[in-house]
């Protein structure tokens, strides 16, 4: 067997976004498209000889083929060993876990996360470094630059190895280890949470429904919730991964996970509901007739963290992305620990976690995680809630309402305008950027603007500067309006409008969030003319 050097030409637009390179499958299927991007990553890494690489993905269409191509390219670049999930399957948190546990050089994750799959859907790829976390912007910028000048890529001419049986084989001078997709990850969960207490909870008749959304979380949920913790069969629904996720958006929010919401809001609802996304790094937590806002979930886990064995010693700090509600900041203040506000995307949490400055992290987009790995982690968050329910014996809604009573409620909502035209979306952001420069101190409706800017972040560890991370308008009472353009969409532009309003008075905690936030939404529209500019009279999705 030999190494082929294949001539290629650069593809435009291989710039990684919020979380790796995401494009339509049709774009990825162009000959050389995936190969070019992987070559650019390997070239940017430099000398790969003797190193270990982890490869796995969320099982979407093209996952298996792409895995084979990457293994052949890894052999050509001199990697000593590749750890591959069985059938090419590894959730994003499992890749992070496996990288760390086996001391790998890094890993490639094949996923477009919550984006739809199938031949007409999306595909994605991203590189995580030896800490298990998404490569920093400095690295992804270098990869993008490299994609612009590629003239060739290197690949083994051997046929891709079979990935269906667990075990180790030699492949063109490299060791290919097909590993159980779940085992390492499940073992780590067992160290963090009180599995015996959760098992006793299930044994006492506690009921749960987990919606795998036909994505990669299913196998993990079957193994952990049903086999290890004894939840009855049927606890996991839509638990078999499908290449097209059954035609749905594998996005755990009340809109896309409508089946779970119907169950949880129906008669005879189970005690607890949960779902995760395409690559199982997101989570949604649902009680009877109550979907927990992700920002609240982060705050609640932080306030109660010491109930879980892995966090018994307390938290070092809490980090949240800028658009995420400030509920977690209130908890941090009460605990006397620092809180951090980072740009959107998990890569910005990496340094804080590595430096031991933060223990818990979260994003409003149904992402929660901790220092156990360097990715957000859906099953982890669900286990944390199960541990909390077992430790307190209280239902989800009581835990949420008691949290609001103690800390106040941060009414929160995100309005997404998906696949709008790029030019008007960018014009709107440009105009807002100008406008916010003079907004501080002015009156908007019943609010006074305390601070308005285009969010910039200086990493406290390596001092890297990230600019242009979203327009934020912060009122003197802490209410906020945030505008961002998505960095994960694959069609046109997606505008995200984030609204937050704090309410201390428990007598006003049962309002409909959309009603509570209506005055802020009206101000946002007035400032941006978002709807008239995009020609949309309502958001595509409200969460
Ligand atoms: C979205 C979310 C962001 C998240 C990112 C990746 O990015 O808003 O919070 O980190 O997706 O999550 P954007 O740029 O579209 O707003 V996942 O589960 O799609 O890897
Ligand atoms: Co995801």
C-alpha cells in the first residue's frame, strides 16, 4: 500500500464558524472538498507522526464515508494510532472524553449538530485539541488560510477499514482501534454522579422520557439510563440514530422536540423529560408542564452543584456566553465565586476550564457543561438533573420556582429569523453598530440604557481578543437586548434576537415570557427594523 499525493484546487468559503465547518451535504460531496479541509487541518497541526487521533461523528448521512477518508488521510500523514467510534459513531462529548482519557493529540468530530441531516441536509467537521476542546480561533483562522492555497492532499490508497467490529487492526502502518462508542463516556458519568441514588429513584417508580431525536444521544441514553440506572424500557424514545434524523431538526427545544413537549404537557405526564441534539452536546430539561429555560438550568445546577459527588467541593467559577441570561451571575454572586461572560461558542470556555477558573459553563442555546470535558454535554446535564431530583425528592417545577423565589426570575427568550437575505441582515447589524455608539444614557420606552456596544472579549488567560461578537443593549435595571448573526447556519443569514428582563417580585413570576418581554421586543424592532428589513413579520423560531 502506498501514499497517494492527489492534486487539488482550493474551494472558496472553507471558513470554520461558531463550531467548525458546516455546509450542505451537497457541498461536502464535491470531490476533494472534505479532503482539502482535513489536509489543511493536518498541515496546520504540523508533524503528526507518532501521534494519536480520535475520529467520530453523530451518524448523519456521509458520516461513515467521511470517517473512512479521514482514517486513510491520517495514515498518509504518519499518525501512529486512530481511535474510531464503532461504525464511526461518537457523540461530541464522547470525543472530548476519549481525547482526554487516552492522551490523544486531538480529534475530528463529524457533525452539523442540531442542523438537519440526510442527503439534502447539512454536514460538518471540526477539530478539537489535546485538551478535548474545540480548537481556538487562532488555529481555525490558520486552517482557513491554508485552505486557500492547497494544491494537493495526501491519502493512503488502501480501502477504508471496516468500522463495525470493536478491536485493533493495522492499517497502512497505523493502528486503527475501533472503540465502544459509549464505554469511556459512561464510566466518566459514573464518577461524577450518584448512580446508586438515581437507580433508587427509578426503582421507586419515578418516570422519565428521554427523546433521542433519532440522533447520536440514543445509544448513550439506552446504555446509561436504561441499562445502568434501571429506568424501564421505553424511557428512551426515538433512540435509534438515523442518517436523516427521521427528517426532523435534531434540536432539543420546545419547537423541534414537540413530541416530548406534548408528552410532558399531557395528562399522565412522566416526572421528568429530557432531549438532546444531533451530536448530544445540547440538552433540554422538561418538568410536568414546564420546559426549563437553558439559562435557568445553568443557574439551578450551579446553585445546587454540591449535591453531585463530582462537584462536592464546590465551584471555582461560572462562565456563560454573552447572550445567555444573567441568572447564573446571581448564583455566582451568592456563592462568592467569579462569573465570566464570553462570546458565543464553546471554544471560548476552554482556557477558563484549563486554568481552573471556571467549573460550570453554559449557553442559552441549550448547552451546559463543566470541567469534566471541554465540550457542552447533553447527557451529563440530564444526569445532573436526575441527581438533583434524587437528592431533593422535589419535582422539577418546584425546584425551578424555588430558585426564582430565591434569586428572582430572568425572563428570557430568543427570536430566530432563519435563512434571511444576507445583505439586509448585514446592513442591519452595521446600522446597529453605529447606533449603539450613542445610545448609553438615553431613554428607550420605560428603560434607560446603561451600556450599548458591539461585544468584544479579551481572554483572561491568553489575552486573545475577539471582536464583533454581538450588539448588546443593557438597561439600568439589567434588562438586555442582544442581536447576533448565527455562525452555524448554511442558508443565507440567521438573525438571533435575545431578550432578557429581570423580575425580583415572586408575585410576578408566573407571567408568559413573551408577554413579559413584549416591551423589549418592541424596542428591539424600533431600533433595528429587523422585520421590515428582512421581510418577516414573525420569527422563524421562538425559544
Ligand atoms: C449556535 C448557538 C451557540 C452554540 C453553537 C454550536 O451558534 O447559538 O450557542 O455554541 O450553535 O452548538 P450560532 O452561531 O448559530 O448562534 V452545536 O450544538 O450546533 O455544536
Ligand atoms: Co450540538
